[in-house]
């Protein structure tokens, strides 16, 4: 499979995009291993990387995020992580894994030693490419689920949050994340620009906000846009642009990360139904 990876990077002149392509291919291989381990029965794919794999949002992502949706069963996290490490090692990837499984949100870091240097993407043998995996074992209730076939580098069949629940997850990040993350804002703009995308799952959103200590009003189908606009007025837009720029497929898309553009999208979005 490294031959495919070399071919994928051939001719890519932008070093940031080359690294994103490399990371994305490895994300696909991790998802393939997780699928073989059977995790897409108790787990659901969520977050920005889910948008990339499921709906081809034109920006790259770093982490793989999941929610445990079959409660009362073993989550299988450590077994799935160790299996993925073995699968990659069998193809001569030098991969170290660090696992943090003692918390509600379990995490693992797949650290690929020397791969960037081997593929001509870094002059340093010591530079490491890392992919983080997270599993929320106590996710907020109310998520809708769907199953889709994914065709990105590898064909996969994954269980994931449905469109309304994915938007709810992004709104939770926009409303409650304690720092500016341009990827949240880009994703929100992408959601809102699709007029066929359903309104957010407010049951899931309110449950998520309650978990994170939200002090604002209950979110409804009538007020979510106003709450989002209020939050956007406090954003550090310069920092947002710096955050999103390295992950964009098209450099020109950075023009959409502005208060004016997001506000316009929120105002123009038609009511549900």
C-alpha cells in the first residue's frame, strides 16, 4: 500500500496539501481496520473528518472522532486500536500508539515515525506524523444515526451521525468551544450553504450543551440562528483564518471565513420544513 501512497503524492507541489493527503490516506486505513474489528456496530463516526469522508467537504481534517451509541456493551476501544497498530505494522509502517483509556472520552495517538522523511515530505528522520482517535463513551442523547458507503481511497461501510445530528455537533462546537477554531466556522458555512441540509437536531444539541455547562437559553428551531450570530460576533477572525488555511483544498476558499459571509448565510437560511 505504500506504493499507492507514493503515487498519491506524486506531483503534489504544495507541501501542506501533500501532508494532508498522506494523513487522509492513513485515516482511511485506520477506518478500514476499525471496520474489520466490528466497531461500527457500537460506534458512530462524527466530527469534521466524518464530513470529509461522507460528504466530501473541501477541507482536510486531523482527527477521527466517534461516539459510543450502543450503551451497556464493551466499547472495544483498546482492542480496535491494537488491531489497527498490528495491521499497519504488517505493511512496514513504523507506528507507535499512545492510549489514554481511563477517561469518558477515550483517546489514542497513532504516531508514524520516519514516514514523512521516507516519502520526501520532511528532511528530518525524527519528524512524526500523528493521528488522534477519540471515542466519547458517554455522548449526549438524541443523535440520529445512518449508515453509508464511503469511497475515499478505500471502500467502507460506516455508521455515523445523520445530517441533522452532524450539524448539531458543529453548532455545539461553535457555541461552546473556548477558543477560536477556523475549521468550525468553515464547516458551519459549508453546512449553511447547502439549502437541502436539514435543520439541526435540537434534542442532541441541547443535551450536548447541558453536558458542557451551557448557561444560555434552550436552543430551538426558532432561535438557533440568532444564538450562532451572537457567538460569531465574538470570534477572532484573524485567528480563524490562520487555523483553517493549512487544511483547505482550495486556497481561495479562505474568503468565506468572515463575519459578513456567515451572518448572511444564517439570515438567508429558510425555516425548517
